[in-house]
C-alpha cells in the first residue's frame, strides 16, 4: 500500500480528562486514490490529516507513506518530508495579499526539488489570464485554485485538503472539486480530503467515516463525475 496507518493513537489530557483524538486507527490507501474522510466536528478527521502531513506526532502506532515511516523521523527530517512530499490546501486560502497569483505559487516552487512547470500548472488551473492579478482581484473559487496551485507546484506525493470548499458557494465549490479531480487524473496525485459535505464523497475512490477517534467505515467505490455531485 502507498499509505499505511497502523494502530494510530493520539491522546490529549490525562486521567479522567483524557481524550482520544485517534483511538487505534488503521487505514490503507493506494497510490493515486482520492480519499474523502467524513465526520462531525471533533471526530478526529483533522487530527488524522495533520498526522499524514507530519504536522503532529502520534502517541503510538505508525504511519508509512511512499515507503517512508514518518513516525520515526527526527524533527529536521520531518520538516524535509513536509517540504518535499506534502501539499496542503486549507479552507482559508492563506494567500499572500501583496503577491500576484504567479508569485504566490512560485513561493513554493523555489524551495522544491522537482517542481511542475509553472506555465503548465497555471493553464491546468485556468489561471493563465489571472497570473498577474492579486488575491483581492480574484473570486473565492479562483483564490482556492491559486492555493491548489501553490500546493501542487512542488509535485507532492500526497495532497491534503482541509475542507477546501468550506468557504465557497456551490458554483465555486464545484469548480474547485472539478479542478482537484482533473489534477488527480493528470498527475496521479494521491488526494486525502476531509469535509462535512456528504455530497463530495461521491467523487472519491474511497470514503472513510470517522467518529469519536475511530474509523467506523472504509468503503471503496466507483467515483462519480463532479458534474453529478449533489452539493
């Protein structure tokens, strides 16, 4: 398997106040899959996403990605892992207001070992005509596409999406999801997305449901075209 989470545990607090954010979670994903993780607030889905991204440490268990067990890495090595292999798309776009679309994306390109061609990516994202625009001159959907471009330019092995359509209307949401599906097809990028939106799960190869820190279902399915989604 390309991604292997084994018996992952993350706890907060001690004694009677002890809380499991992840309670012995195991999960396997194949390369190139789109995986949607569904769950209510506090279910553990954001914690799991952070663990996959090397942004937090497990209390027990292991995570192996692309043949590398990241739970054994030093802090410095973990930073290199995040820089080289992980792309993250947040609900809030986190673009730099003073930089243009091209410059926002190039911020990450300049620290990448094997970046994708910027002109090709701008075209793929439908941003070629907006390359010299600032974030304030873009729609919400265009800003999120720019954020996706910033995450993708480094050619990551894993793209993590944290509620990427949470701040968008239905039209912009569909636009962004269509872009993620096209990116997955064009670059075979493995995508893990967390969301509250049940409709988005229909575009995934795999749907994982998590509740109270435990995976309650993990189903492989035939994914639908974004145009068919009920969102």
